[in-house]
C-alpha cells in the first residue's frame, strides 16, 4: 500500500503542476504512465485520472473563494451582482465544451489518445504560443511608443523612463471586462482541449489572448471556466464507475485516491500562484518552448520504442 501511495503522490504532483500551467497534463501523464504503474483495476485507473483533477479544481476555489462567492457578507450588492455575472459568463463559456465534449470525448479518446497526437499537439500549440507572444511584443512596443507621445498620460519610473503595463494594451484587462460574446468565443477554444496534448488551460489562454484579453484575464477566466467542466466530468466518470463496479473499492484504491487528490490540491495552489506572479512580468514564450521540448521528447521516446 505504501508503494502505491508514493506512486499516487508523484502522479498528484504532476497533475497539480501541469493542470494549470499551459503545458498539457495529458502529455506529462503519458510519460509518467510509462514509468509509474498503479497496481489497481483498469476501471479504477480511468476514474482516478479524472477525479484527481478535483484536487486541482479545489485549489482554484480556495484561492479565488472571495471572488467566486456571491453570498459573501463582505461584498456590496453591486459586487454580488458582479459575481453572479461572472458565473453567468462561466456557464456561457462552458456550453461549447458541454455539447462537443459529450458528443466527441469517447470517439476522440478511442482514435486520438496516443503519444503521436499528444506530441503533435504539444509542438503545434507551443509554436502558437511563441507566435502570439512575438506579435504581442511588437504590439507592446508600438503601444509604448504611442503612450510616450506628448499629451498622453504616462507614469515615469525611477530612472525616468516610461512605465507601462503590458496588460494596458489589451481591451479586456480583467475578467470583469469580459462580456458574454467573449466568454462564448473562449469557450469555443476550450473545445480544442478534447484533442489530447492540447491542454485545457493552454487552449483557453490562447483563445483569450486572441479575442483581446490580457494574460491575467485569460489565465483567471481559464481557471474559472474549468470548474464546472472538470467537476462535471469527474462526476460523470464517478457515476460510470459506480454503474460498472459499484461502490466497492479496495483499501489501497481508497488511499491512492485520497493521496492523489490531496497532493494535486497542494501543488496546484503553488502552481497557480507561480503562474499569476510569473505572467505579471513575463509572457508565455517559455511555456511554448517547453511544450515543444516535451513534444519532441514524447515523439522520440515512443518512436524509438516502436522500432525496438
């Protein structure tokens, strides 16, 4: 049981890190699965790999509880309306994933869930991240130049140079600026996540930036958008498991499940804080490069293994 708990701990750590960073949890789980095999039933493993995401979701709920809680006594009536509006946008954004996810998930898993598709998705979206951020850097230079012209409001830094936040060049700077049309567009990008290796957070962050969201707004809305989708998917897998197996679990499976969820939660808290702090001063280029490296590693590893 101890060995299985340690395996679950490692898997939980990988899940916690990769679920919110735009680097594809699926791609990393495929690599982890090559070296760490849980001694559990196949049905439980299918349940575990989905339900473990609940830990990552709980991290979002805890970190953003005040913003997401429409019943807070510390909020004004206007702030509560804003929270309900945010949840309405989340629901709208989840509609495409609900429709296409239910219709295509099993088919996609049967036909596309393999290392080569994952590697291709990692590499392609890594390149997309790099191209988008290259475009954003060019736009930011133009934005700073325009802001520096006479008559423009500017904030000089300590050395006398112009200090402008990159988020200022986006028309949607915070999640509160998102409207229902933008939420629906971002939700359409979330559908791309049914392709293994795409990364749910990666696809929605890319979508958010393409429709005019700042990095901060795109990342935060990505977190919120995942809450109903991932909780709903975890519940669906749990119902499927109960229908097939019943409520029976071995003591080892119970320990594996608890350790996986708890470790994913703890690590996800740090991953979210890291990401939000990182993108205040940096862009997503490093994540794009990392995706390409991991994609190449997956491609080479499984290509060599197929030849042996």
